[in-house]
C-alpha cells in the first residue's frame, strides 16, 4: 500500500452502489494514498464495514445505527458490542439525531433514546463517536453536554451548521467533519476559516455528496483530494498542510 496521505473519515464503500466495481473503487483510493473509515448505518452495513476493514490494511470500520436510515431495526447493544471487538473498529457511528427527515415527536424521542444508548456503548468501549446531526443541534449539544464529564469524544460528520454551533462542539472537545458540500456551497467558508485546523477532519460521505468538479456523479473516496484542495484554497494555505494536519487529526481521534 502507498503511504497514507489522506484519511476519508466517513465513507460507505460497503453499500450496493459499489456492488459492481467495489474492488476497483478501493484500489483507486489505495493507489492515491487514501485511507478510510468505512461507516455502518445499521447492523448489516456495520458488519459489512468490519468485513472490509479486516481485508484491507488502509480501511478501518465504525459500527452504529443511524437515526433514521433503517427504521425497521430495533436497536440492541449486544450485536454492536460484539462487532466492536474487532481491532479494526475505531468508532461507534454513524449515530445521532435527524429532525429534517423525522418530524413526529414520538419518533424524535425514539431517536434520542437510541442515540443515548449508543453514547453509553461508546463510553463503555472507550471509542469515539461519529455523529450525524441534521436540524437538531440544540438537542444534540444538550445531550453531549450531559456526557461531557464522561469524556465522550468524536466528530460531527458533514457539518453544515453555524459558527456558533461549531464553536459549542469545539468547546465539548469534538472535531468537525467537512465533505464535498464545501466545494460548491460558499455559506460555510467563514466557519471553515475560523475552526482551528487541528480540529478539522475530511470526509467524502461516498457514495453521496460528490464534490466539484465531479458533482452529480457517484462519489468515491479518491475524491477526497478535491475536498482537501478546496479547503486549502478557502483557508489560503498549501494543500500539503491540509493533508498532513487532517491526517494527523484522524489518527489522533481514532487511534490509527
């Protein structure tokens, strides 16, 4: 494997969008010096993430139940705890709250219950969390603050909030994850400039959210290069500094 130059901290290469050319997609990332965290969204995709990570030295896994990707699954700690025994599992996630797609009050309460249980699992296993939060930052931050004394660490994935929301997460010790959205949406530039570089992580969220100049296509981890280049442009620093620092950040948070 080429030396890792970048780490895609949130990607889903186990999904069906890659069923016909998964190995080619992974090879392109490996040849470009990209490591990745393969993130589960339910029990099946979490198991598949672990399987991929155990087969590839540049892939690690995260296991968790997304707030609303699989509403049929009833969350239970035990199977996720068992998956997390693999030494390739570096985080619990993708977990969190999504009020954009979930509007019913009772369903939101179920989300919060599911999220809290997974925070406890992460605490028990001493693993960081990968958090999905959409239109729920106030409740999210209140729940994380309640856990602050328990030293929950992690990343707010695909961040699209305000500077004030980012600052509150930073005060809680969290990292902030940016993906292809920052290559075509300019409203996050000032927030991206204000966040300390040593608290930024890069991600693709592949197969979703392909960045410019490949926007509209199926995304894949190799496109992380475009995101790093754009962040360097926005912050007016060299690409090499973005690559080196964000890679160090990922290694520090996830212990890889």
